[in-house]
């Protein structure tokens, strides 16, 4: 899977069915198998449970409005949304590659494509430069098309490169045709992976899984193909199948970070923090040394009742947090530890610090609202709940808490609307259903 920019997400005209069958679409993945309720495992904007590692497309899914797309973090390294596909692939040339201080290494506009296409070894190197360095997809496509014609359409490598260019340009059906032709001539792992990416963009996850399984028939036990299947199953909310494939990856490569982290997250949200702690310790022994791993270790230690290590892990996480977004998550988790210790003042300060680091932290707003409700500061609590629900409409907790608060102050209409939104975000939430039934009985008496 790869990132989708705002233009690719909101201006996508490749939709085939508006209402897909359950379990056949990544846009509306459905309930899935082995998925804890949103009350146990937080979900993303698209309704998917949080994954073990931050990958493109796992945090936000497909936002429904331009406002949500702009507000939502869409990459692993920044809180800013991706605004263009091409911008992520641009690399700056090193000084040794510059032909002159103020000029490019190669002036692509002056190249005679037909001349270089007839020199196979030079043409391939030139294509790689166009595609990966200059990000000039159209020139790369032109060179690939001429070279394919020169080879009388028999060179599988050029067909695969044509498929890559079509994929980057959003011509997914053309990309599928070229990659299938390349795989038919010469099966490659790269070809199967790119074809799966095409199917994912076309919202055909079952076809992507079938394609990757066909690749496994040629390349037995290839970890890249196995991880691709696990990722698609995770996108479909089938965590049982996803974990099974991640475990198969670990049987062949015991040092795969993504598989270890994903299985650890699955154990943590399945109420087995002791098992998750072993996996995170394994990552630490492998050299994964960052704020996220220590934050996860701190939470596992806390829920496994190893309190002596909890605060030490969080202190290390704060010292390693280089980005404000990560620091906000660390402070938020420290606030949860403070709530578990019944230190409400410390929890309040931690959630405030989380907002100081990231002013769009919806969960911190919700928890601050709960603490303000305990202090009977209803107006401030209502403001926090409204801010949380606007920043993250998929969080049912903020909507339910807002419904409870407005019911207490007598605003039954607002309470009913908030309870409906909570029930829509999490249909299995019993308290939201009871609150809705109670409000309907009250309205029937009027």
C-alpha cells in the first residue's frame, strides 16, 4: 500500500460500485473477524482498528470531506496532509551529480528518446533516473513506450516499467494490462506487488489477495508477498487472517519489525499486555530505539502491573520524542496512567500538555471534558466535547459524553442528536442505545 494524496482521494473517479458487498471493499471494511470493539481498540477515521505500525493509508482511510482530508495526518513522519503524489517522490540531486552549479544533471527536454531507447543498458539507467530521481513520469513513460516498441513488445522489464508509470499517472486499467503481460512473460515479486497495489487503488482487495497468493505459488514463502496479504486483510478488518500471515512471516524472518509490532498490538488490545511486552522487548533488543517503542513499553508495563518500569519508559519516550505529535501521544498516555492511579490533577495537567504539543488531539479534548464534568464545569466540558467531536467524528466517546452532559442540563434535543451520532459511530455501544431509548420515551411523553 502507498499514500494517497488529497486529489487522489477526493477526486477519484475509479469507483465501480457505490455500495459494495460486506468484506469486499477497503472503503467500508465492515465488522471483520477478531476485531475488538472500538471501546477496547481505538479506530481510525475510516473505521479500521489502529495498526501496529504507521503505514500509508492506515491512519485516516478515505476522508469524506475536504476539511477532514486537510486536517488528518496522512504519513508516518508528519502531521500535515499529503497534498500531491508527485511531491513525495522528489529527491534533490547530490553535488556530485550536478553538471553545473546552477543546472540539472540531465536536461530531459533535449533528449532524443528514440536514440537512447535503442541502447538497452543506457536506456534502463536513464529510465531509473527519470522515474526515481527527477520524478518526470511522462518522460519516463515516453522512453518506456519507445523502448518496448523497439524490443518488439517482448521485453518483460519494459512492460513492468510501463505499468509503474501508468500506476503513478492514475491509469490503473492500463497499468493492470501491462503488469499482467509482464508477469505472464516473467513472473517477478515486484510485478505481483505492483499489481496488488493497482487492485487496492481500484478498491478490489479480494483480487489483490488472490494475485498475491498466485505470486506465492512461484515464490514460496516470500516475505514481501506474505506481508502484502496481511496488510490487505488488516484493511478488511480481518485481524485473524492478518495475524496468521504475520506469524508466517516471522517463521521465515524472525527480525521483521512490522510483523512483530502488528502482532504485539493485536495481543495488547486482546487483553494480553504481558505477551505484547515480550514482543516490544524483542524490538528493543533488535535496535528499534525511538519514542514510540518506549511509549508502547510503558503502556504494556502499566497494564501488566509492572509499575516500577512504567514511568521510566515514559520518561525515555519524552526524551526521544522529536516531533510534537509524538510528544502529545506520550503525554496523553501518561494521563491515562495518572487516571489509573486516581491522580486527577496530574491527569488534567498531562492532557493539557498533550494539547500544548498538538492542538488537534481529539482524545485529549474528550478526556479533559470528562474531568471538567467531574468538577461540574458543564460549559467548559461541553466545549471540550464539541471540539473533540469536530476534530474526530469517528470517536463515539465524545458524542456519547456530550449527549450525557446535554441531557443533564436539560437540552434533550442536542442530547438526542449526539446520541444518534454516537450510535452511528459504534452501533454495538449498549449505553448509547439505552440513552436513545430513554430519550425517545421522554419525547413520547411530551
